[in-house]
């Protein structure tokens, strides 16, 4: 955890938000909270780009936020992240460049999975006992202007994760041509299709117990209901829905005292909430009172944690493997050996826990492509791994995992090298180091029969000796090892040898 | 609405100005201070005609004839105003005559007979200072009647040449000194128009000067879009009068000696009604008495020496001291110089990261403005929210803005359509234990000149929560955010009035439940209908309400079945009472607030104002001392009985209590 000041700017689809916090030994003091409405999403979701007028307005707001950073003398300790309103705009790089030139602020586009992950751990850190929800089944949804991001967890496994284009403002823009008295029916039909997507991805019934939501919609509902508890009940949402569904935004704004921007998205937002409750089969939707900028600030300043992430990742990868009918015992031993060799060679590779996690993930998934076809299974594993989405893993990490599974097989072709060459040198080197280890580990179960009982890694000055104790002669493992060891020498500049000893015969 | 009763704000304002005028005949007021009150009366009345009367004319011209809450149509109201204003001007003339006689006894001669040695000096003043500046316009086909600017003194001259009558006008230039003080064995105060009048033959060679008459016009001040009027009325005026000529004449002050033919001639050329004409003795426009009042310090209030309380000095340790407790300052009894020095210290302090400030009205050569510019030059972030709409101060305001911008300050002009009336300063400092925000909230402007004559409260605290809210306020004013959370501070136009209404409601609830319920309200004006109606309700419910309202009051007091539990008093004294302090019994919690807002529609709806709750017990005691002393005053207080004000006098055997004198001697904070 860092002490000192940290600022976060969040450029959302309907507003710009900024928070500055001071951290002192884990204690957070919120110094500033700023909100400036600007509907970038309105441009993006209808036109596909941000109009010039909005770019200038955005720059003006960010200039003011820059002043706030200067006020506190914050030079580097800030993050300025953009979500769907910018992410999906064709001219996003123009906006980023323009803002950089005019304000000196560096905007980063945040991946949907990062966005939901940050929101997710914000909620997790705020709701007591949330860890038990992860076991019993929880659907976490972030309903924002642009997207509805959903993460379903059960038995400490992420069984669904996705950012779906069903945000309230997007729906509103999509159906604005339909007369007000029947527009809610269009929302209803459209939202239904979102659940088709989820159901087809889940591939079967999974009992979920809790529904937890976040996003700007929660603020609106909090304002309307002013709840003493941290949940909204189905009946109050249903009553509200009946009251507002066929009214104009103006009428709803006046009746409820909310802002016009909130009134405009109220009906599609309620539609989504109610349908989510129906899907989960619950009468309560829980929420956290922590704002997104607050969570962002605590996240980027390393002041919140996601306990159990590694375990959840592992469970999720095995869950995925099982869906592809993978050879689980093989994956398990390759994973164990990979980690064991990685840990033993710390001085040689100089990599950290993040890379260890990526190696472990790749070891679990490396043969998943067999489900499609054995001959080119590494290629199939590659794209399955590449499509893997789990909040907490960013695109860069997923890319590395995908390359590891692609290259675990000897004889990678030219196209692999070409694809690899697009990555920066540092990433390429990390991949080569991890692949070298993965290949050795994979070789130790070439037969897929788990003949190796124990492995020791003997690090000597001139060579590395892998001492394997086997149940019986492991001919294929010896052969596989010899085929896969070369990359190790090329990468680390030291040979690796296999010393095999049969324990029982 | 019939259950409620209102007093018209213009009538009430005239009553206030009458109270000011009466100070000029109060025997306890030093002689030259009386002259100041006469001048204030004149200056106030000028503004009243330019803004308020002009507004009523606009309504009449737009054929708006709906009765206001007090039951007057604009036309009826204008009649009432004219009647009252004429009466008051007559009274002012009488008091002026009486006062200058007294002055003469003290060797200060105003409007002297000019002869002998004095005559020679006056002649040379005319030749050296005046003649080069004046340009008479003698009317003819080639020289039509000239445009006479607002509040500009003129001399209308009747001439003869070759048996023919000619008229000529001398518009006295704005840059000409109004009064010349000639110190011989006595001090003679001669106005420039008197000097010109006696030198007219020199101005018009070849003509015979038959007579001359003083003339002064008051025009619609071109600021007529009054934010406190009803919106529909404004729209109507705009619609009906698309080509309305701003600057229409609303008052004509004319020399008593002018014959009817002159009046008719002027009426034909300028265009005004009979009721707009104020026939007065020379001199017109008694604001020149401000310049006379410094003629003898012994005839003024004895100089009082403000002091810096709590043993504070704005040295390098001041921020540690400010962290120890909250501090309340009561100007002008406490020395505002400390507050200026604090800002200077902040500008020079290496740990200060940023300074933010609202500037509504500052004085010329303000050291505060200098300090802010210095802070910016030293690399601190300085944000200044300047209100350019401060009435009649526009030009000066623009001057600061440029100076501050040149020094590198971030200068903004607040929120479109809203005048910024809150007075805040925020100093942000990086200290070893983290960021500390020093908040300074005031009921008065950061103006070193008016700080000597206005009473106001300044509150300084390092309380983090208050710092957060002050920061929120600046973020709103600078346009950095559109939303903020409030706890100790309520801000107009979004939440201040509703906060007051809910606090009054709480008193009503308690009163109806048979519990103790009381409030004390010290403000400058009360005219907001909704608040008045709520106060009526509170009175009927049995809430005991004591109000100290210096100026306009749209509510009756002590009327059975209506306001019988309400007492209202107005204090007019040496200093201009300015702080707004509000107390609610609140079921024994005794909540105390200071505020920048008067209880007027414009303050509640068209300005950024603040209401700040004081929770520090010492500060609360201090506020209660001020309120109690105000309520005890029996020498400078006027009580409202129904719709009429009566000046209080100590009862037989009752001790005199003058609240302002009390605080001069009190040395509170030592």
C-alpha cells in the first residue's frame, strides 16, 4: 500500500468523475470528489464516434481536472481511465491525443474486463461476507450507460464473465424512435436477448443465490429510495417501474426529483434490474455505496485487495478445461512440474509471481485445443486461451498465456515467430523463459500416464538436472524431454538434463 | 395567501432610509457624523430611484397592473413612494439646515456667503480649476437640448441678449471636484456649482444672466433586469418593450427658485411627470457631505482601536495555532488587518499548495489582491472567483481580474445567471501528517476599507469536514463539478432555503407539541414570501421569534393572530450592521448559523450564498453574546409595531445599552 495522494479520473459514457484521496497507512481520506456530466456515450452509441464539439467539451473538463491535480501538486500519482463511451468510439485516439496535447493528461482506455474487475473487487471489499457469496453463487452486474458487465461466480469459480452492450443509455438511444407508451416493451424484448447470450454461454443451469449490482444506476436508485439497508427489494423496483414505464423523461424527472440524464435512462435501467432478479431468482439486489472513482483510486493506489484471486483463477481455468473435455490429470501434473521448476530456477529467470501465475494458467490450458483437433491442438489451444475472459486478468496477461500454450509444442512454425515478433522484446523474452519451463514440464508427462512420481531440480553451475522418479520406465518422457529441451539452452544459456530413476519395478 | 400579510419592500426600504436619516438628528451622534448620515441617505436614495423606482416604471410602461403581495398595483405603489420620498427629502432639507447651523458654530461653514477674502479665493478656483473644464450649451436650432447623464449636476441658465430670452445648460463634468474646502479662520465648504453660479457672467460674455437653477436627473440605471422579480413579469417587460430605452428619467431634482416656465420648458425637452419632480433647496445631492465630514476629527466618533484577538499573530507559527481551535472574528471590533496578514503569510509560506478565494467587492489597492498575485508568482495555485455583477463595481472588478490573471492566478467568473455572494477563503497546505485545509468563511466581503465600517463575522477553522465542504463550494464555483455533498454548509440556490424552512418546521413541530421553541434571526432584509409565510405559521404555532433586521422587512410584527409571537427590531448605528446570524432552539440543541444570505427571493434563488453551522461551543457562545446584545440595545434600536417603526429609548431607570459601543469596549477574544 502506498502513502500519499492519489487521483483518479474516470471518463464514463455520461459523466466525467474525479477523485483525489490521501492514503496514510491504509487509511483513506477522500479529499475531492468531482462530477461533470457529459454524454460522450450518446455520441458513441449512436454515431460511432465522438463529435468535435464533445471532444472540445471533454478537453475543457479535463483541463479543469488538471488544475485540481496541480492544486495538490500531483504529477504522476494519477490514473485517467476511459470506459465504453471512449473505448467504442472510432476517433478515440484523436480524443486521447487532443487531450494529451491540451492538458498533458494521459488517458488510458480500460478493458471491459478490467472495468468490471475493479468494480467487482470494490464491491467485494465493501460487502461483508462477500467471499461466501463467491462459493454459494453470485451474479455481479454493473449496469452503466454503455454496457451491462456481468460476472457470475459459483464455488469460487468465475463461470461467466462478459461486458454486454445493453447499457441503459445505449438502449435509450436504440429505441428513441419508438413512441413512449410502448417503448418499454422494446426494452423488454431487447434485454431478453442478453439472457439468451448468458444462458448459451453457461451451457446449463447453475443455481445462483445472490445478485449484487454497481454502477451509476445504483446512485439513481439510492436517491429515489434512500434505503437504510444496502439492497433494493423487488417490490419497490416493480412499483417504480409501473409508475414510470410509460411516462416521459421530463415527467419522471419532475415526479422523482432526479436529473434529466438519470430520468432518460430510468426505464431501461429498471427493466434490466428486474430481469436480472428474475434470472437469479432473488427478491433483493444488493449494492455497494462506494463510487467507481473511489474504487478506482483505491485500486490503482494498491489500497484494495482481491483475496482468493489466484484460487479463483485456477478454479475457473479447470472449469473451462472441463468444458473442453481436457485431460485433467495431465494438466495437473504439468502445472505442478511447471511451478516446481519455476520456483527452483528463480535466480535464473528473475521473474515474479505474476509470471508464475501465467505459467500455471498456461500449463492448465496447454492441451485444451485437443477438443477441436489433435494435430493442430496448439493452435486451437491458442485461440481458446486468447478468448478467455476473467475479470482480474488483463489483455496483456491473456496474450502471454495464449502464446505459452501456442508454443508449448516443439516445431512452432514461422507464423508463430511472426506473431511473437509483434510483441515488445521484454514480453517476448518472458514468453521464451516461461515456454522453456512449460516444455520441460510437459515432457515429464509426454505419455499422459503420470509415470513420474516426484521431480527434483538440481541447479548446478554448468547445468540444470531434472531428477525424475518414475513408476516404471518412461520411454516417451525421455524422448519428449530430448525433443523439448533445446529452447531452454537457447533461452537461459545453460543446458538442462533429465536424470530418470525408476522407483518400483 | 389571505391568511398572510406583507409589507411592500419599497415602502419598507424607504422606512429604513428614514431610520438612517433620523441618525442625523440624534443628539448622541457627533456633529460631522450627522453629515455622513445625511450623505448616506442621499446616496441610498439615488440607488433606490435608479434601480427600484426604475423597475416600477418598467412595469407601468408594460401595462402590468396586477397587485403585489402587499396589495399595491405598480401605479399605486409609485404614488406611495413619491409621497413618502417627497416627505423624507423635505425632512432631510430641514435637518440639513439645522445641522449646518451647528457646524457653523464649530467654524465649519457650509454654503457660506461668498465675499471679501473668500471671494478672491473662489474666483481663482473658478479660473484655475473650473472654467477650463466646463462647456456650456446655449440652446438654439443648431444646438438642441443636450443629453444629461444620470446623476450629473447641471446649471440651467436663463440669459438675455438684445431683448431675447435664451436658455443655456452647463453639465458639470464628472471629474470636477465637488466641494472645495477653504481654510481661513474658519473652514468654508463651497460646492463647484455654487462657484460656477456666481461666475456665470464670466461664462456668458455679451449676455445678461437673468437667473440660474440647479438641476439633476436620475435615470433608469440600465440594470433593470432584477433577479428578484417574478420571472413572468420579466418576460412580460421584455416582450412589451422590445425597444425600451434604458436610461429613462425617473427623478428630477430641481432648484426651489426655478419658476414654472422653467419647469415646463424642461418637461417639454426631457419628458417627465410632475410626481417625478423633487423641488429642493440648494445644494442638490448631499453626498458631497462625505467630503466635508473629515473637516474636524474632534467632531467625529472617537477613533476606536480594533485589536487582534486570541493573541494571534500572522507569523510562521500561525498555521499551528489555527489547528488548535476554531476562531471567530467580529469586525470592526477585531482588526481585519490580521486576516489580510494571514493571506499574506499564506502567500509566502512554502508549504501552502493552493489558495482559493471569492472576491465580490474589494477595495482599491487591496493588499489581499496583492497577496494573491504574489502567491501565484511564487508558484502556488491561486484560484479566484470574481463576481463581476457586483452592482456599480463592475469596472473595479475587471481591474482585479486582469491583475490576478497577469500574475498567473486562475480567475473565473462563477456561474452564469447566479451572483456569487458567498465569501470564502481556502488555504491548502501540505504538512508532514498530510494535507490540511484552512477554511475561512465570512459574512462580509474581503474588503479592507468596508471592514472598518461594516460589522461582520469571520470564521476560521482547520476542521477537515468543513475544509471538504469549502473545497466543494469552490469546485462548484469554478465549474469543476456539478454536484457536491453538504453537511455543515448549505448553499443557495440549491439547498439553503429548504434548510431554513426545515429548521423552522422543526421549531413549529416542537411548539405544537407544547415544547420550547424559539429562534433569533439577525439579517439585513426579509422579503422572501415563502419564508415570511413560514414565519407566520411559526408565530401561530407559538414559536417565539426575535428578529433583528437592519433594512427591508416585508413582515409585520406583533399583530394578533398573525405575528403576535414575532418581535422585529432594526439597529442603525455608527457601523453598518451586516452579519447574518441565526439561532434555533432546536429541542435544546441550540443550533447556530452564520450566513451571507438575506431572506430575499434573489438571495435564495439567484445567488450563490451560504449558511454555515457553527458547532464549536466557544464560537456559539460568542454568537449568542452578539445576539443578546443586539436584543438589549435601547439606544440605536427601532422596533417594528405592526407596520410602523418606533425608536427605543431607555425606560426610566433602565441602563443605556448601545450594542456597538458595548463591543468597542468589550475586548472579546482577549
